[in-house]
C-alpha cells in the first residue's frame, strides 16, 4: 500500500516541539510518549531490516513500527492480527451493532476522569445488555458481547461512546438450546436506554462519594456532594442515546466491520488533506446526511489539531476492547463450542492468531513480495535503533507498461 503523502507523524515532526514547549506543564507523560512514538514510527530511529529478492536481488529497507495503539500507521496490521484470532469465534447467526453514548455533560466530566468514567461506561453498558437479554420478557438468554470504546467524533472532539457487536441470540439459561432473537430486532432500545441511564448515574454518584472524581475550572464546584447531586438530577429525566443498527449481512460483513472499528484511532492518515505552517485541513463526516454529501472538510489551527488528537490518548493499561457474556474469560471456548454445536456449525479451535499463523515462525513470509518481479524477499540484515544499515536500497522500480493493442 502506498504511503499517504501527508501523515499525522509529519505534523508532529514539524510542529510537535513548538507545541510541547507552548503547553509545558499541561501535557501528560502518556501524551508525550504517544507523540514520540508516532514521530519515530517507521524511521531509522527505531531500527529495521534489509530485504533482498531471491530472484532479481532487488533490495529494500524497512524500518520498524512503533506499535503504539494510538499510531495511525500501526493499526492496520494490529487489526488484521486481532481479526484472525476472532474468525474462529464467529457464529452463523445475524449480528447486531448497539451503540451506547454518554450525554455531553457526562463526557465533560470524563475529560478529566478518563479511566474512571470510561470504565463505568463499559460496566453500565455490559450490565444493561446482559440483564435485559436474560429477562424472559425479552430474549431470556445468555449473550456474547464484543465492546469497543471510541472517544471521538469525526471532528476529533471528545465524544465517548461504546460500540457493541452482539450475535442475534444466545444460550438458554440452562445451556440446552440456542435462543434466537426476532428477525431484524434484538432488544428494545428504550428499555436499554432507561436501564443504562439508571446504572450509569448510580455508578457515577458512587464514584463521586468514594472520592474517585476530580474537578477543575468551571467544574470545581462539583466536588461538593450537594452540587454534584443537583448536577445529576436533570439527567434522570432525559433520554440517553442507545442505538441499535440493522443486522449485518453475514459473518464476513461482521469481520470487515470489526476490522474498521476495533483498532481505529482519532483520525486516520487517509483523512488528512493538507497542512501548512498554521493549519491542518482534513475530511469530516456529517452523520445527519446520507451519501457522498455527508463528507466535507474542516480546517483547524495546527495547535488545536494536535490538542484534539492527544485528548484521545487512553490511560496507561486501559483496555479499549473487552468481551462479555459468552465471550468472556476462560469459559469462552466452551460457550462458543456449545453455541456452534447447537447451531449445527462445525467445531473450531479457538486460539490466538500467532499459534496458527506459520508466518510467525517464518519472518520472511511477512515481507511483501518483490516490487520488481514478485518473487520472495529474504531478510539479509537487521539493524538496531539509530544504526545505519550496511546495505543500500535498490532504485525504485519504474512502472511496467503493458501494451494490449
């Protein structure tokens, strides 16, 4: 795949030092590490390897990736590896996409309390789905959930919400049969919304009482218990946003969708249009409009662009992809095997992608084929961080013209 002509890394390299200096004392260590990783990704600073074609001796140099989960360049490979591990877990039933979104005022609290509020979002959403699904009035079954946290909108503003991918049914409470949902309908969103609202507000109030929340600036008065209770009161009467999309068109569509969502970052390099000394222009999506017209452009001051990107750096050790119900913990393999048997599907071995990917044991197999002749490339040299490789790359091959006249 061709390298985009403009990358987030380019913006960080050109303007990052000045931005860090201007915001000294207001940037977390985690954000500084993300900036450094993205700036160094696939450059000589991280080392790399030299590969040579077995047939024509064409030589290329490839630099190591930073493997940071916030790096736009590293997420493609990470998503492919993750999806390979999920493929054996798919069930032959419709899959639904359910989105839980925090109200903007709660999102404002999450801005300075990311680890706490994001974790509560996962917990409240999980409890809501599992409880309503287990209710005999609705589905009466144990379901499986894959949940992915996104913290941004298309313009990179702070917009915490949770995407859940759920099979359309579950195991009966005694595990003896598969309970299917109604066609094109999983669970009632109004019921989900009400329970999600109650659970989330209860958990936030408990976190405040336990002293787990911090407040600054215009929110400083919310540290007082009475002020915080008054702040939460109006939210108990507002409808919270829970959205259920139509089921996917088969397991392959689920995999394709998940591959786009699980390892997405605040903005991809492909959305960048141009950058100069003062601003960055990029594509944004208007979700209220359908078709091509929904895409437009936005231009931000460079400092604001960097700030918006970095507000989505997750707390250290925070898991943004989580599995619940049938897909959780050590019982996952047994639950999926039971579900596949009840659905009349062939048994599959659930393991990590690495355990079954022969390429892990043959690093040369991970290298793209020769751009000149298509033959296999072999690694002939590895070099460490900051080192200069002994071998030099071959000139880029010219495009091959084929006359079919």
